[in-house]
């Protein structure tokens, strides 16, 4: 049966050619409305078109026959969104040579301009682009849903208000009065429309000439919740929202793309964080830079990525962007000619120290910089000017060998003085890596400190009884560090060598001390003189092995380097002199009572007197008692009862 809207020959009653800016589906919808079809799909079935005719190539000869020569099949095919020859991932879009990708089109709903419908004008192909929600003819917003109930307008179907004025679902008015479009939406629509026509968009838009690339940027920069991350951002990035929801997307994208490059810089800074403890691209920008590179990693977006790279290189401290990073820019590619900061590794290499030493310098305020977290490790950012100043200062300093020659010592003695805290030194440049440097002012301060200890009121000893400090450094029996400490504490007098004294070497060669005051003595922290173990044993008339035992028993005072090791020459001479007043040994009591030490030990044990040091003949340890405990008993009477007193 023939349709009432066609002639007997199968032609449509109303025949018209498509508008140059009209898409195939928009033309067929308008043609169905002009011929009184209540549903455009009736026309499609009559023409034998499949449901995917808009994006899939098909035979349009029957449609051309229904138009009775008003338009040929090739012209109709030119208005369809069919794949380009040789590029199946690109769709034909009007006169755009390279076409567009399927993601650039929003074909889920049909769009209608209320003013164009009232004027009887055809729809525009660019209305199907993602990011366009404005009719440029009238400057009003497009509609894709019923104004009464919100039901979506189908791309092709009975709900699309071609000639219909009321909604098929609710029966209310399908279209409201035209609403003026916001300025960002109108500006972005004009930019995309100019790109679709192959023109040069005016203004300060991003320098792109491809329509598909522009729509892709609208989708990326218009996505919501970029800083939130996760699925919410991805959902907003791949979604194709309704017209009323599209306005927010357009506003975000227009602020970036239509004010280039300032809008893009503001976009980067808006998504930039202010971390307190961490540093690095992820700490500063979160996942933005990763997503930016992933979404725009194509040659056509190189201008966008290059601007991001140069901005990161200018605003992020250089050490936090590794040289091999994608966002690292060299000076000849727009990067900073001289970075204001350097990494802790570079600073350590320049100063000849470890990275940990650089961190300590920063914490102590010796080097200007900051230490912050960078991922799972600690990053140290050092001010380049402060580093250069410190390196220049250290270049004027002296090595340990040079300082030793200045003082008249050996490099080993200089390091000993430094490690003891008597001479200030810092990590220096060069090899070996652990070498220290010494400023000339620090050497002068050290010598002046010794000169202030010179006792002018005391006569200097004869040269044969004196020794210079440079000579003391070469004596194995003495420690220069201990001698210097005794001089500074005032225990050991120091004298200035006479002028012209031969044999004086270096600045310390002109400072003399008495040779007799050095023998067996060292500085006692509590004041007084300290003896070595051998001299203390000689003073008590005991073997050397007895001295550590007496020290552990509390009979003598001495310093220690560990649980069982005495410090060198640390036995107090005062405690040695007072030993006989407080303690008595077994051999002394045996000589007094003309008996053996064995009988003395038995007698005092029988009297209930406990020794301070127990006798151990195998180790050569003699017993020691407190003198007060021995005097409290009549040892001679006890020995006579035992038959051991021969007096």
C-alpha cells in the first residue's frame, strides 16, 4: 500500500535539498516533518535505511529516488558521519579534511534550537559536537530535553519536535522560550565553529588548527574533579552530559582554551598543592601531570605539553625534576638558565661531603636550604647562591697537610686535635672524601688560645729541660691532645720560646713546656695530676696487674674507656698518695707480725674482717683490707691463738 505522503511514483510530496551545514540525520528529520510524517523512522523504513545509517556506509539511492532528482546520493553521503577512506577511526564531518573521532560527537540526544524551529531554519551539523550548546544564529541555548518533563529528545524518533509542539510523554510544551547563552558557551561555540569551517579563530585561543584536537581539549579541561582523582574524574572525562550539564564543562574549558597561555597557567596553578613536608611533581600537582601527558601524548598537542614543561621547569625547584623526566626542560628549550636551587646530591658533590652532611648543614643553619619528603625518600634543596659562597670560602681553606705545616705538626696530629674539638675544621673538597679543611682564622684562634695560657710571671726552664709543642707531637710517650688540654686548663705551664731559638718548627714550635712536668702526668678532669699505670704501680710498690683491680674495687681513682679498660695515664695521683692511709695490704700485715700472707688472710677471716680485694695467688693478686676494719681487731692475738704470730 502506497503512503499518503508520496506520489504514485514513490516520490515525496515535499522535496528540498539539504542545507550545506546540515547533517544527514538532521536533514532526514526535517524532510520527514515537511512531509507530515509523525515519526521520522517511517521515512527511514520507506527508504530502506538501517538504524546505523548515520555512521555506517549504506545505499542512499532509494532516498535520492524519493527526492526525484532534487539531490543525488553522493551529496547525501557527504553529509553523513561515515568513516574516512583509509582511516576507519576517523569520521567524515562536513568540509573538515581530517574528519573527527567518534568521541568528538555527542549523538545520544537530538538538539533543537527554539528560535530556529520558530523561523523554520535547518539544524546545524556542529550541534553534534561535544562542547557546543549554543545556536550561533540566535545566540540562545540549544535544547535536548522536554521543557516540561525533561524527557530526552531522541536523535531520530517521534519525540523530536520537528513540527510537533507538545511532548509525546507528558503532553506539555516541548520547547520553552529561547534562553540567551552565557558568554563562555557562546565564545567556545564560535571557536569550534570557526575550526569546523577551516577558518583562523580570532582572539587568544590555544594555537590549534584541528577540530578534533580542539574538542579533545574541551573534554579534558572541562572534566570535573581533576584534583579529586579516581573514578569520579575519569567518569567526567569520558561522559557526554546533557546540555544543561554541559554548560559547566564548557565554562571550565573556555577559561583555559580561550585565554592562552594565561588560562592554562592559571589552570596548572589552580590544581597545584602546597605540601608542607613533601616535594616533587606528585606532591605539587598530584595526578594532574600524569593525566595531562597520558591524555595529550600526541604530536598535535606538543604545544600544550611544551608549555606545561616550561612552566614546571620555572616554578618547581630544579632538583625535584630529574633530568630524564618528561617535564624537565633544558635552558635552550625554555628552562631556567641557572636554577635557583640544587639537589642535595649536587651540593654534596660540590662540597666534597656526603648527602647526610648536607642535611645536617641545612638543619644547623650553616647552609641555606630545606629538607622535605619526595616520595619515599628525603630530598634536600640547597640555595645555589649559598652553595657557591660556601664553596668559594672553602676553596681558600687549608688541607690537613697545609695546616700541619703551618702549625709545625703532622697531619695525623692535626686530625687528632680536630676530632678532640680543640681545632675547628669542616669537610672540604678533593680526595680523599673524608679530608677536612681548616680556615686560616681557625688556626690563628687555636694558637692565640695557647698564647693566652702563657704564664709571664714564671721563669722559663732551661732549653735542656724544656720541649716545644711541635716536638711533643713527635713523642710516642705523650699525647698532644692531652698536653694541649692541660695547658688550656692551667695545669701545665707553657712558655714562649726565646727569639732565635734553633730547632723551632712552625707556630707551635715557639711554645715550650717543662720536660719534667710531662713525665707520667696528664690532665685530671677533677684537677691535679694523673699517672700512668706503671708509675702508679711503682708508687704503691705493687705489680702493674694490681692497679686495674684496685681501681675496680674503689681503692684508686681513674678514668676508663670501657667496662674493663682504663684510660691512658688516668690514675689519680691523689688517690695513690692516700691509698696507705685508707687501705692496708696483706704483705704489710705479714711483715708487721712476722708471718706469712696466708696466715694473715686466715686470721682476718677468722676475726670476721672481709677484704676489699680478695687474694688470688694464681693471678698474682694480693688481698687488701680497709685500715679501719683491721685496726678494730687485735690481729696479733688472733694469730697467736692460731700459732701464726712469731713476734
